[in-house]
């Protein structure tokens, strides 16, 4: 399963492909997690190869169980394809009425439109893959202004401020996208 966004989709931007994570993504995953900004906003640290392998294994297990669908976002690059981001559809369950979309972007890829394009592609995939879905949510802490912009650029509409709850020390925003 690969979701392709080629240059023809956004003529001024390199193409993107969203695909399930693979074992050979380990080095790129470790490189992305060296960024302190990324680590600030994620809950599962990846600081060494063992943690990286665990992250990849958990990603596969969650996918196979249908709980969580994580995609490596690969960008076309003159020097070869590069890992630009991760997007995930999480809390996919009859017990959870509204799945959440999450993402992170590698430091080198920030500010280049990668996250909104990848979140939009994932959202379209989710509504097509799970036709009963009526809404997706994107949550972030109030101080994560970049995530607020990504949500808006991806068509998610601000809904409410959520009170802080562990493991998040600050209030959050809930943005939603409804099926069209």
C-alpha cells in the first residue's frame, strides 16, 4: 500500500509517497529523532537502534491489529528519496468514535509544505479506507503553533480548547475534518 503524491499534484514541490514503515527505515528514523524539536512533541523516544527497532515493530503490530496506521512520508530528492515525515491514523476502533490524525516532520523538511500535504493525503485515504468514518480529529498542545497551521492548511477546522491531561502538561486544541 503506497499513497503517491507526485510533482503533478503540486507542480512546484517535490513528489511525496506515503508507505508503511519498513525495517530498512531504521537509520532514517534514528536521524529524524536526533532533532530536539521532534522529541519535544512525541511521546515515544527513539534514541538508539534498539528503541528504533521497537518503534518499527510496534508500528507493524498496530497496523496488523488495525489500531494504528503509520506511514513513512518519502520525498523525491535529487540525491535519492529521503524520509521527510511520519503520518498516522490512530485510535481506529469501534471503541473510539473519532480516530485521530498525527504526524511529525523531519527537521530538514519543515516549512516546505510536507506536513499539510501528507496529512491531507492520509485524511483522504482514511475516509476512503473506512467509509463509515464521519470525522477525523487532529489534536495538539496550545503552544504548538506549527501544528495549528498544519491543521488549518489540511482543511481541519478548530473546534475547541481541551484541558491538559497527562502526559500533556498544557491545554490542547482539537481540529476536525468531516467526511465530504
